[in-house]
C-alpha cells in the first residue's frame, strides 16, 4: 500500500533547492512580516506624534552631542511596525553566524541518506522560523532596534516606532513627549556607539560564538526529529507542539556569558544617557526611570525572545547601573573611549568601572 509520505521528502528537497541557499532568510522575512501585520497590527504613524517627533528630534540630538562630544545628532524617521520589521531584519542579518545554519548531524546518520538530507534541509528553515518569529514579536513592543544593544549597520537609518512609544507612555502614565525624547535619545546614542565603530567590531566578534551557541538548541530539535523519523514515527511532522515540548536553551556557555556582560553594560549606558538627556528637558521622570531600570522592561517575552537568539541574558544588576552612571558623569571622554575597539569592558571590569576607566584612559588607542 502506498504511503501518504511517498515523494514528500523529495518534494521538500526540490522546493528548498529552488529557493537557494538564502531560503532560511526568506522564511524569516515572511514570518516576521506575517506576525507583525496579523489582525491589523500594523498601525499607521499618528500625524500628531510624527509632528512632535519632528519638533524635538533636532533639539534632542544637540543635547546628546553635548553629552558625548558630538557626532550623535542626525535625522530620525518614524516607522510603522512592518517598517520596523524591515529595519530589524537588515540590522540583525549580518549578526547571525553562518555556521549556525547547518546543524551537526549525529554520526549514526552516516548511512541514512534520506534523514540526513532532511535534517540538512530543514535545519536552516527551522532557524528561519525561529528568527522570523522573534523579530515579528519583538516589533510589538520595541520602540526601535536600540531595545537591544547590538551592532548597527553603518548605512542604516535612525528610526522610531511611534505606536510603541505612545503605548508605553499610556501604560506608565507618562507624558508622551517625555517618552519620545527618551526614545529619540536612546536610538541616536545606540547608533553613535554601535554603528561602524571599534566597539561594534569587537561586539560582533563576540556575537559570532554566542549566537552559534544560543542557536544550538536547534541541534536538540533536530535530534528529536531524527529519533522520531528513525523510529518510523511521522507524528512529529504534524505535531510541532509535541516536538517542542520541554525544549530549552540548556546551559549558558562562556561565549554567551561574555557577550551578555558587555551587552548589559551597553544597555545600561544607553538607557542612562537617554534618561539624562530627557531629564535635562522635562525634569525628573521617575516612572520612566523606574521602568527602564527594573527587570520588567527586559523580561517581556517579545524582547527576551529576541535577546535569546544572540545568547543575551539581559539582566542588569546594580553594578551595571553604577557603570553607566560613572560613564555619564565622566562625560564625553568616557563615551568616546567606550566606542573604541578596546572600549568594551573586560569581564572583571563589568563590576569595577574604575579599573575599566584606568585601562581605557591610558590605552594606546586613547
């Protein structure tokens, strides 16, 4: 009797082969956009908010330049959620290590060509599903790509998701102008620190190993699928919930710890710098400060899921905020030092900002 699976695998191989080696990224793009635009989720930019953004962005840029020593001010574009998807895809594509696309196959598959081909084919697609879903959900709450302190592409544009800004202002009962100022300052500071700088190069190198390790959970997924198929059980293909049940990222690796340490410092520096600029305009913004310095802003599933792709834990402790406050108080010299190729704090310096400042202020790169 013929099986309903006759010819299915060859059809899959042929389809993916026609799509080319970048099929996983096409999958990520399609899924991210589908998530972001589902059920009318892509709201047009409010003209009044766009006007307020236009009115304050130049002033915020100038005030930020006073803090960092110049070069941070620049044009900033209001985007919808789907446009933020496009921006995020462009920013993150270079950061996903190429070796993460092809999972290592168990040695016992050497003689099973069908399953080996299936896993080699499906592995990159699973990665596309993972990245696409994370980006799609990330854009629900993110005000910009600055939500995560990742390297930025030099040719990218500063942008702001004003619908998310307005929603956050409403949730915190804070004047929307204050949140716009904060979001503008953080986005501009993030780009200044992490677009085409020595710091961005060093963080990108750290991310290469951390992202590969973080995506190793895909290997567990492939192992489950392998065991199922080798046993003749095809239910995993039609029951993804069962396949994913209990799956987690496992133990954090040294590479993941290292990049998380640096990312947490950079997150705190960008938040503290943006709060400083905001308060220079509107005075104390206690609710905004408490929110961004609390775990709540980082434990939202939409943000945490995106951070997990890169192996980032994003839990900012007191030492991280102390580091950011010292950089803020030291002013432009400290901000300029941070963006150099040797500016990222060493692991031992994340809790000892004085040691970091001693090193970078006497560095040959200074």
